C-alpha cells in the first residue's frame, strides 16, 4: 500500500495567491482529516470527512479556507487568498475506524 | 473541554539511559489514547492505541501504559534511532485531540 499521498510536498507562493493542496487517502479508509502543524500551535485539526461528507469544520480558521472531497480517493484543501500567517505544514490523514494514518505533509510558505 | 498535556517538552538521553514520557489528559469519557512518533520532515506515525486503565502495549524498546488520568511511554535502553518527537492524542467523537509532543534526542 502506498500510504496517504499528498501533493505538492512544498509550495511557495506570494500573499494573495490561491493555494490548493491535494490528498489521496489509503484505499478503503472511510474517514479523512486535514491538519495544520506549526511550532507555536502544534497539530491542529482543520476539518474531517466521513464517507466523503464533511462532519466537523470548526477548526477551519476562516472563510479563506475551504475543503472538498468529491470522491473516496481524493480531497483538496484550498486557501484563497493566502496570507503569510498561513505558512505551516499541512497534513492529510485517513482512518479505517479510529487510528489515523498520516501523509508526508505539504510545507507551505507564503511570502 | 478535552485537553492533552505532554511533559517534558524536550528530553535528552544518553544511549542506553531509560526514561519515560508523560501524557496527562482531561476528557469526559476516554474512548482511546494514541501514541505517535514523528520524525523531522515526516508525518506522524501510529504506534499504539490504549483503551482502558491498566492496559499496556509494547513495541521493541517502547512500552505504553495507561491510568485513569495519564499515559506513560517508557523507553528502555534507547538508541539514537529512537530520536523523534512523540505525540499523544485522545479520541473525542471520531476525531483526535493532540498534545504538543515531547522531542526526544538520544546521543551515542
């Protein structure tokens, strides 16, 4: 199994630009989670899906952030417009029941 | 509100020097406690799940234990390759609440 796949691995963009992060979960896992990790705040849950349906988006910082899961094998996290304070590592994780399996992350730098 | 606190924030050990990491939690009803290992530049890697007080899980030099208020990750005779950040998390209605982690460095 290839594990959770995320792309791109690194993204550098200018303030105001749109950023789209992509995730392919492990086949057969019915839950998908988006996290953000920073030194200051640690690992924060942004949103999670169960069977492609968004269940809890209370961690999404503001309206600039949106996430979709059009099918069981693909999800996106979009930031529009991006700001320097969005710089962080963004992780996607998938779960068959309870344990979550993380992808390698996307390191986002907004200048 | 559910809370997870890990201590110490950082720990430096000599190779072979055993120690323990602590994870204390406050939850209305524990459904599961999870330990993860995170190497620099990588995503957290699942290690253990504990469900009830008194439960123990082992993997190589690591042993996780659980009481009603806290969990310990015991590291016996650590090696430099055990250097990583160790995260614990508690389950809260289908999602995990993570602590900020303990950064472990093991020197030869």
